[in-house]
């Protein structure tokens, strides 16, 4: 665990937020050596934080023991260079258990994934996240998506809750996010450090729009397999270099999103295929996810080559 507050370290990130995959060996067990190598490569490449065992890391497929070992491996590998945030999900009791396992493993914070399956009312969701935040000393970022979509009024209450430091959006409703940011700003002005994240799959595609409504942070699964492209995009976005942003959006990110849309679960399995294409054997995905079609993996390899060509063009154009 690092000493500086998580909010301070994430407010102006030096690079993309890294959501590593979880590596499995030939026998299907978690391969901690490969997990550490993957995290090491990402931090060395310029990641500003490591969000371990979250969506891209197949939180849903890990046992509590595997989860804790993955978090501990990430904490050991980063050695305090960047913060480590761990996933926590399912019902309240299990989410609390995962939170405590993450705290024991040395994590710096938690990403609260949506509760399992049930569609709860706002008061139930608020109670769930408050109980999770009270269970450990770790700061909590709430991830809204699917069955956990929050109203502006609920987010105001979350922002007022000790231990809850941010909201990650996986819904994609910019009208809702604008109202959330406005409500927190107007009704909870003392929570000026409250963080907002774009958590849509391949968030780079929508990040220019999210920045416009006051959501400066975003997750990057692409960073798992082409960190050089993700870092170039992040730098261009921060510098206001619209030409490079649009060049990478048009030539790499939009085609990747269209390829990702060709299969269910590709937000994870296609990313793992990309990591393997770049030379690190992280294994496949656990069921119920499935491996991407061979033709789609081939197309991904071609897209990676195109992305590198675009980087060269960006460099030449400077």
C-alpha cells in the first residue's frame, strides 16, 4: 500500500489507467509469474495505476484465494510506484470479504463492481456501497453499469459518504453523467476531490466527449496489449492535440471497437488475444467466456500493425 491518498495520485494521472488481464497457465490455474510480468510491463510502459482483478481481469472467474494472490502479486510488482486498486463485487457480504482480502494484500483502493444479478432500488444500492466502504480503510470507487445505474441524488449521497471517493461510469449516458457531475458540484461542494471515470469498453473512443462533461479519467484495456498506442493517445488528449487524437480514433480505436463488437465477451477475450500476440502467454479465458474466432485474432494482429504505422505517421507529422 502506498502512503499518498488515492485521490491525489489519480487526479492528474501521468498515463493511462491500466486494467491488466489475469494470466492462466496450461492447467487453467492462475499463473502468478505471468501476472507479475504483465503488470511489470504495464508499469514500465507508463501506467498511472493498476486496477487488478476487475472486469478485464475476470474478477467473476476468480476464487477468493486466487483474487487475493493476484492483488498481492500486483502490489509486490508495483512496489509503490503506482497505486493498486482491486475489484470487489457480488452481494454485500461477499463484496466485504473481497474488500478485506484486498486490504490484507496491500491494495490502495477498491473498485466496487455492480452487485450480482439483482436489480435493486436506489436505497438498496446506497446501503450496499456504504456498508462496503465502512468495511475497510480502503477508498472506494463505485462502478455504475448494467443493474447498478445511479441517480444524481444517489451519487450526491455517495460523495458525502466517508470512504467513497469516485464514480466510474459504464452506462454511456452523457445526459445522466452531466446531471450527476452538476448535482455533486452544487449539492456536495466540500467533496471537491470526488473522482469521475469513463468506464466504457475501449473508453478512448468516447473520452473526448466525456472530458466535455467533466469526466477526466478513463480505463484503458487497450493499454494491456498496445501500451505505446494508448500512451500516445493519452498524451495527445492531455495536450489538446486534436489531430493526433482523431488520427488514432479513426485509424485504430474505432476499427478495434467494431472488431470487438463481433463477439460476446470480446472486451476481455480479444484483449487477452492481443496480449498473447505481443509475446506474453497469459492463457485463454475461463468459461463462460470463450476464445475469439481465429479470423478475428488475425484481424486484430493487422490492426495492431496499422496502429504502429499510425504512430510513425504521428511522429513524422510533428
